[in-house]
C-alpha cells in the first residue's frame, strides 16, 4: 500500500499491512502501472478492482546507507525502474544521461527501423550529390546547393580534428573516395582518424535522428535568412556620458 496519510498508515500497520509513505506522484503512477492498480484519492471511491494484484514479490533492501523498496516479478508490467549507482553525483549524472541517450536510440530504431552509416559518410555522400546538382545550374541558383554541401562537410571535418589527424589530407581523401562507385559507406574512424567502411566497423546512426537534424538545420537557416534587420535595444549616450532616450532633456 502506497499512501501519504499518517492516520491511514497507523491503521494499516495495526492490521499488519505494509504501507509506504512519501512516494512521488510520478513513482506512484509507475507502481500502479506495474501492479495493474488504479490510484484512488478517497477511501469511499476505493473498489475491489482498483487493487493491483500483478505484483509478485515485495521487499525492502538496504543498499549503502539507504533503504530501497523493490516490487518484482510483476505480471505483464507496464513500467520498470533501472537502479543506477555511481561513485559521485557527477559520475551518476553522466551514467544517467548516457542511459537516456541509449534508450532514445532504441526507441527511434523501433519506431522507424532504418539505419544509416555514421562517421560522416552520409554527410559526405549528400554533399557530393549537392555539388553535382549545383554544377548543372547557372547563376545564383547554384549557390544554395554549394552552401549546404560545404556545411555538411563540417561533420567529417570535426571528427578528423578530434582525432588529431590532418584535416586537409583526410578530408580530401574522403572526397576522392566518394567519387568511386559503391563507396557511400566510407567515413572517418573516430578512434584512428583514418578512412574506413562504416558497415565493417558497425557504426550506424538512426534515420529518424539524421532526418530531424537536417530538417532543423534547414528550418533554422530559413529563419535566419528571413531576418531583414536587427534593431538594437541599447540606448545612446550623449557627450557627457549620460544615457538618454526619447523625451530626455
């Protein structure tokens, strides 16, 4: 039983019923989903079918200096908890962020089961196609294609710089590699800074993430291009160094 009333806890303990207090609302909702229960805010609204019977084992364990409540072996649970431990708060926060990123990647792959090679291979392949398209145009129409093509090369260039390799040499080799047939999977190895086949290394990126990145980048560029002028909000100062505005004497 999970509750927030001292009086209710007193009577439940007298009836030899375990009661857990001070449970956050989010945790309470997850426990209800795991046990198949429905949260009742008033005792007169409580029904027999509201009681969750899906929990298999309930126990309290002490880990370090803190006590933790475990509800395990649930029948068809709709929620779960992953317990993370770390040597410090900083390490624990980093582990939590990495776990959230990994879970989001799994979610994206399940919703849209499609992968693309990483290591800047996709960016270089798209950049090559845009440059080819720009050569077929004349005048100012070709410059947007060239601008986006050069912008996409920032991804492999950044990978090369992080590896400490020669940016000009490796990036030029990558451009030449993508001119060859069946070389769209070639990118930059993030550990060595050399060119490698991303399929052989097993480096992939979700299509949903990559499509959203391109969409956001294009929308941001369009938003900036629509800006005609920037009006500064700073007030001008007179010769004496005093700030004045409209109506100042």
